[in-house]
C-alpha cells in the first residue's frame, strides 16, 4: 500500500508542475474494468440455482467473494469494493416483494455477507443475487447469464414425531415374538417433508433409514438378543435438517423358542428308534448303539455311538427344519477318528444335500469341521479323535450369511449363501451323494437340534458350555494326624515334615493379656493357612486331582516374602512318569509367576510357558490369588493373577496329556527327584474338572466356591 500511495502522489506532483508523466497518460486512456462476484453461499447451505431450492432450518447468512481485475490496480482506480445483495419472493397474493442491502467498503478479494432478518417468510421460495461495485462501475448481477438466481426456503417448523409400529412386536404387549425372531419396525411421521429417520435400540444397535419417497414411511428389521423390555427411540429428519422430538416405542420380546426338532439320543440300549423331544422320531440303523458316553459338564446323560459302517445312521421321513429360511442345526460330537471325512447331520434333496454339518479330512491338510449350505462351505476348528466338540451351523436370511460355530466360538469366515429348500429325509451320521449315502460317522453324537430362528450369541455359548465340576477344595484351617481335610469330605492332603497349618490367634486384649501380640499375624484367608519351610515342606494327594488331558481349572493363594524370593519355587504341580504335566511357580529372575506345561511326558520335552509379572507382596501382604485354566475345547491355557490375565499369560496348547502322579503343593519334579521347594504360605487350593469362565475365576481364592450358574 505504501508503494502504491507513493506512486499516486508522484503522479499528482507531476500534474501540478504541468508535466504529463507516461503513467498518467496511460491511465487517462484506459477504461475501468468492472469487479466480479464469486463463491455464493447461503449458510447453512450453498447456492441452489437449479429446479429445487435449498431448504434451511435457520435464517441464512448470504455470502459472496468480491474481486477486482489487477489492471484497475495498476492504473490507480479505487480498490475498495461494496456488495449489493437483493432478495425477492411472491407473497400469498402473488405480489412480488423485494429487499436489498449494501455492505461496507472493503479491499478486494474479501468475502462480503449479510444476515437476513427474522421476518422473512417461511415455507416460501426466496430468490437472491448479488453484484459488486468498485466505486466506478457495477459488476453484472450474479443471476445474469450464464449465472442464475440462488433460491432457498426457510423451514421454521420441526417435523412431527414419528409413529412407530410392529406386527411382530406390538407396543406394550406381554409377551410377543421371541429371542432370535426378526421383527419389522415401521416409522412414519405425519410431516410431508421427512427424508430420514434416525433410530436407536437402547442398549443395542442404532442407525438411519430413508423412506422410498419424501414424507413416506420407512421400515427396519431387528432381532432381539434377550428376553425382556426393549425400547426403540426414533426421530424424523426433514429436508431442512430439522429434527423431530423422539418417539420411544417399548416392546417385550418373549423367551427364545424351543427347537422345532430335537433328538437327545439318550435312548435306552437296544432301542430301534431315537425319541424326539420335538419333531419326528428317527429310525436307527444296526450300526447305532445307544447308551454311549456323554461330555462331562454338559446336560446329557448319554449319547449314541455310530460304528462308521453303512448301517451307522438315524433318519426321519421329513425335514427337521425348513432350510429355505433362517435356521440353525447343532449337535455334540466325539469323532473316533480324524483321518477321514464323516457327516454329523444332513438334509436330503432329490439329488444331494441341502445342508450338512461334517468333519472334513483332506489328504494333504489338517482336519476341520464344516457347515455346508448349497454350494457354500465354511470350515474351521481342529477335530481330535476322542475329543468332544459342540457344532452349530447357522444361516440368516436377513443378512444372507452362513456361519459355523465350534465349542461356542465362530470359526472360519462367515460367507454369503443362498438358501436351499428341501422336503426329503433328515439324516444323522451320513450324507446323500451322487451314488448314494456316504461319509458315515464313526464316534458319538448327542443332542441333535434344529431351530427355525436365529440362535443368538449367548445361546451359542450356553449350548456349548460344559459346566465345571468341583473336584476338591482345601482351606488349610485344621490338621489331624498329619493330614488337612478337603472342605467337602473328599480326600485329605498329607503334610510332609516342614509343612504345618498356621491358625489365627485366639482373641485377646494386649493391655490385659501380656502374652497377647501387639500386632497379631492373621492367616491369608479364613482361619488358617499352610506354612512351608522351603526345604522339605509340602503336601500331596495320593492320586491326581485333575485330568490334565482334558479341560481343568486350579486356583490357589500364595505368599512369598521378598527376602525369600531368591530361587524358583513351585506352588502347585502334578507329575507324569518323567516330568510334570504342569508346574505353577515363582521365578525371581523374571519377577513373575510362571505356568510351565511340557508337550509330552518326557524329560526335556518342549514346554509351553506363560507368565504374569508380579513381585511377591511380602510377609504382611494378602498373597497372590493364582489360577490355571486349560480349555481343551479351544486349545488354550491361561494363567490368572488376582483374577486377571493378559496376552503374555495366554498360550495355545493343542494337546494336553493325562498325568498319573499325585497333586503336589509346594514342590515339583526335578531331574534327581523333587525340588523347587516353596518357602512361604499357601491357602485355598481349588480344583475343577472343566474350564471356568473368566468372570468365574474372580471368585477363586476364597473359602466359598465361585458361582458357576
């Protein structure tokens, strides 16, 4: 600016002196170029110049950027610009109304704006344009060709709250539909300008849905995942962006319905048919024997054993479930072998199978379980001969996806599939191929179910759950003749020299009784705990306490003084012939509690090691509540400290092996016998057949057992 003003001053001085300078002569010969208007906006919104005006929910601010050609600046014309905004509309009588505003002068390349007054009419198409003035000339109106007038409609009224309805789940009806059954929910606002509905199932999914036509209704599909009251909150959004008040729609889904077909397969030995709790009884071939073993912890008393021959099957005359809709099929299985493909269940069509659950055993790949629906197959899991698994295949027509679950966990990748309707026989233990039935099952099958609805995640988990069974709980509160009892009257633990029971001191008053300790030492938990001297002290059973080849859980409370934590010391172990099946110990070199599980019953076998980094809490601490959980169904082992685990304390363990040695508390097997004797305190040893859930592990380490409900 200073340079420009100096230049202008020089020109004036030359004129006063009667001298015409070249720049002045050039300016006198040039014509001022008009300014220009750019970037029109009606915020909130833009410049709608087409057939449809912009609908706005508040009084807009009209904006435009003004520019002036650089040639005008060179020849000394004024460089400040003003904007003239004009709006117009037709009133109810059809008479055109116009208003205009002019902004204050500013420098070039600035945005000019005006705020429209609150008395502009609503629900009326208002047009507007703008032009610029540089003090000498006006620009064309922005609406002149090739431009066009901008148009908007001010909407000053929010849409009416929507009305919500559902044929499957009527409002305030006790009880309707059910868990796993889809319902339609239609939302419809009386307002004619609604373009979107925003919904939230409180505590569940949320989203948006647009009607097919503005102002029309919209419908969504929803499946309840649990019984009890549910609330759907919906708001309507109009084209101006105004939101309605919410409508809260409360409905009450019923409990999940029972399977449409179910065979527990717990019939008496010698039966020729399998009774149906729902559906049609199934005829059994000669290769089927009832009264077989059942998975421990599952709600089954027995299963059917199929010998893998051409007579190993059960069949009905009609389908178990309509495979053309949403459905699920599942069963408990224990394959006698995993080196050949075998079918758990299938549904006949005229020339093959509509769907099937099976064990797949390719020649050059590992075995897996599979769910086949038409041309779609999902595979996953790791079958093992002699190991129980719960399989569930699921198809959801709403999403179009098929899924496979093994032991309550989704495996493989859910895949889009097409439903296949079939009216043939339902098969257990075989599948129909181009040349007849094949891939016959060898092993046990139990509790075959078929559902005509979605089986929700919590049900999948519960169907596959094997409830842990308490094997023993020792609280170390008393000792009698060198043993300490099991809380429920089971086998007692034998105390070796160097092991003793410490009990809480009797109540006393220090100021009255001179023998009363000023600071009495209390047991870790309850009335007593186990004291071990670190040299020979330990306690043991005469037999193993858990089957280490199957799922198991162990809990214990241990305390070590920091000054004594100078070497590895074992809290719990259970040995085989050559090594420990597991060893729970403290390693001061790692500052961590460790769980060590060799892969085989061999000295020097590879080991799976997980750890929880935690320092000993000293003589006055509460100890550390430790837990070991091996889940044979998922092939995982976890180490918990004070109720929690993490990635470093979790590992994959494909095959546990069954140990024959007794449970040891306070020592472990070493190359020359036993060692790693614990110097410290131990309390509340708890042993379970089965894997406790993570939440239940929090209940270990107390005199009462955790809830396994």
